[in-house]
C-alpha cells in the first residue's frame, strides 16, 4: 500500500489520525505515528502557543513525523497559533473551516506540507487553486465539524475527477474495509478520527469513552446546537456531528432562541465539567458503531493494515 502519504512521510500505512481537537493531544498523535500511520493533534480556538509547543514536544518526542490541525476561522483572533506551529515544525498542517488561504504560503515556505478539508467539490477545487499540497474530501458522515452536504463516497469520486493534487478521504472510515474502499477508489489514504476516540491515549474521560463504546451507528446527529450554546463563532456552514442526546433534541431547530438563553449555556458548561453526556457534547461520526472497546492506538492502526490483504483479494 504505497501512496503519496506513505512516500512523503515515510509511513507504513496510508492512514492519518485526524486532529480531534480536545481529544487528540500529543500523546495520541505520537502513539499513532509509532504504530506506522501519521498522527495528528488539533489546536482548539483558544489554544495558546505554549500549549501547542507542549503538545508538539510530546507528539514529536520519538523523532517521528506528526501533524497539527488548525481551525482557520479562529486564527484571526489567535494568530499566534500559526507562529507556534511553524516554530514546532510538524511535517503536516491542516488548516480548515474558514479563510485558510492566507496561511498556505507561509506554512509551505517553512517546509510544512499543507492540507485542508473540503466538504464539496467546489471547496476542493478552490483548495487546489489556493496552493495546498493535498485535499481531504470529508463526507457528511464524519464526526466533529464540517459540511454535511455530501456523503463520503460521492464526494470522493467527484473530487478525484476534479483536482490533480493528492486526495485523502474522510468520514465513516473506521476499519480496514473502509481504508481499502477509499484506496480502491483512488484516494491516497484515509483521514480517520472516530476510530481513535476510545483509545487509551485519547484525552476523553472514562465516562465519555463508555458513552462512545455504547453508541450505535444511528446515534449521531448533525447541527449547530452545541456551537450556539457555547457561543462559538464557527462559520454557519460548518455544523458538527455528535452523539445525539437530550440537550440536542431539546434545542434542535430552536438555535435562535438558544443563542439568547443564558441558562442553557450554563447548563451545558456545567455538564461538561460533570461528565453528564445527556447534556454535554461528544463529537463522533457515523462509524461510531464500529468502536467497541478501549484499546491502544497501536491496536487500532494494526487493524487497518489488513486493508492490503483485502485489496489483493479483490484484485
């Protein structure tokens, strides 16, 4: 399974662990990279340069390649994040969800491989024009933030026809079958998040991981409820896919009312502190039904390696 990912970063598998801001810190990124894939960690909107430097030191402690994810919409209020990332010198940086184009040239000049996530073919074409090295075709099945306009398979097919730069696939890929499928379609690798949510190295609490392990494939919901309740300035087109719960069902379709409800805002903040996931948000994709046990990231990566045997059998 030699692809652009394995050749450019010296990896055994064409697999990238998604940044997973809030869950995927330096420890998880390092574990994924040690296992032969490419690990990443994500910087949240308020992450400080000191936090980025600290997590980067953990992610790169073994001298292996790793990546960092940034949210483009947050950089206007926290431009020091880009400085910190360049100082850390990761091999890969993802800048997505907002006006990422102004940062592409500077990151590439620093020797960093730059990618962005696209939820439509139009976004992928614009990314190629902006000069990114590769694009992630992220389907609506994916967990966390992004568009839900197009599912992974139709999006991937369309993007592969529309751009010449390498394309990675994201959304609903959680095991070797998913990796083999997107490789067979022509992707250079898979961008995977949900499969790592319950890993021993992930930053989620024990209660959060139990909730993930108990979830089924139809237990997620997509929308802006949790962003509105937290007063986060995510661009309107990028909602989030999370485990459906009582809080989401109460406020879905009432976002305008929620934006002015201070009691609901306080309720959600308290729930996060108390591990109350009937209220608090747990971002997850539709592949969550395939996550059935807490185990090391290396074991998850090892499972993906069976994609090679599947491809040989199908051929």
